[in-house]
C-alpha cells in the first residue's frame, strides 16, 4: 500500500480535488476533518486545549460541549506560539489516528492523505508520492472569503501560517492546477492511472 499525500494552501481546492478520487474507491484520510473530530472528542486533547487557550475554547449547548472553532481560530492564527501549542497537541493525535487508518486499508493499492499543511509538518516524509493542488493567490482569497464568509484579513492570517505555493512546488511530485473546474475530473483520472502504474 502506497501513501499519497495531497496538499495545497488554503482555498486551492484540495477538498474539490479529493472528492474526485472517491469515484475510484480510493481510501481517503482527511486530516482537517479527523483533526476536528479529535478536537471535539478526545478527552486528553480537550483538557490540553483548555489549558492552552482557556475554558472559553469549548462551548456548552444542551448539556454537550463543542469546540468554539471561531474563538480558537481568532486566538491561534495571529499568535505563532499558541498555534505551535495547538499543533503540538493535535498533530501527534492525528498521526496516531492515521496509523490506525493505514492498518485498516493495508490491502489498498494506495491511500490518499489530504492535509493542508503536509510539507510544513514533514508529513510528506511518510508519503510515497505527493500531489500539490494550486491556484492563484487571488483565486484562493476570493474562494475562501465567499465559501466561509470571512474577511480577507482572516484568510491572509491563515496563509501567513502556511508555506508559499512556490516552496511547496519545489517538493511536490505531481501538481494539479485547479484553475478550471471542468478539467478536474480528467486531471484526477490521469493522476489515478499514474498511481496505479507507478
Ligand atoms: C483552529 C481551528 C479550530 C479553526 O477551525 P476552522 O473550522 O475555522 O478551520 P478548518 O479546520 O476548517 O481549517 C481551514 C483551513 O485553515 C488552514 N489551517 C488549519 N489549521 C492550520 C494550521 N495549524 N496551520 C496553518 N493553516 C491551518 C488550512 O488551510 C485549513 O484547510 C482548526 O483549523 C484547527 O484545529 N487547526 C489546528 C489543527 C491543524 O493543524 N489542522 C490542519 C491539518 S491536521
Ligand atoms: N476551479 C474552481 N473554480 C471555482 N471555484 C472553485 C474551484 N475549485 C474549488 N472552488 C471552490 O473554492 C472553494 C475552496 O475550495 P476547497 O474547499 O476545495 O479548497 P481547500 O483547499 O480544501 O480549502 P481549505 O484549505 O480551506 O480546506 C470552495 O467553495 C470550492 O467550491
């Protein structure tokens, strides 16, 4: 079983591209989603996040507690120390969770590991191949502002905590340029064939 990492800066189109791989029954691990699950459900993680950011990091609703992601984002994306603290809590937990996923799908030809900050966290060292999804800076800004209804400043704050597209291009094995949505299905079909024959 090969591990294929799929990454790209915020708003590049990782989720859009990843969805295309589901057509081919490729097992897909989405680090952002699993990270959210862990943040909401792992008791040890919850305790550590409260210690780092305060009790306000979680909100109560009908007797249940949920991470207040807007509050957490407002704290960490403008404070490198706090972001590092949060990453240090969540990333080892995500790695453990991914180990279990790999065990479950050890029979697959390859599995896709989607992560926004694959290279930044050295996650690529675990991958046999890496795919980078790209789009122009302006496109990415516009897409995220419209998708999440957040300000340009909020998107830029996240971008500042990610490597530049140029730095990632130097490391990626394959690149999917996501400028035209109509071409994504064809590009993914070609990449899938490449992975099967590699
Ligand atoms: C701070 C949190 C709660 C904000 O949640 P929110 O729903 O607003 O954002 P979401 O998780 O959907 O992330 C959206 C995008 O923000 C960017 N982003 C998220 N985490 C990070 C990070 N640690 N460093 C840089 N960019 C990040 C990515 O481009 C991501 O796709 C959340 O992003 C989080 O827990 N981040 C830390 C965990 C992490 O590193 N996740 C990313 C891969 S494991
Ligand atoms: N080629 C495209 N043309 C126009 N809109 C697009 C294109 N690709 C993706 N989008 C839209 O742009 C937004 C961002 O795409 P997507 O959510 O796939 O990016 P992402 O890289 O997963 O972002 P994030 O890092 O925030 O998770 C979405 O609303 C999506 O529908």
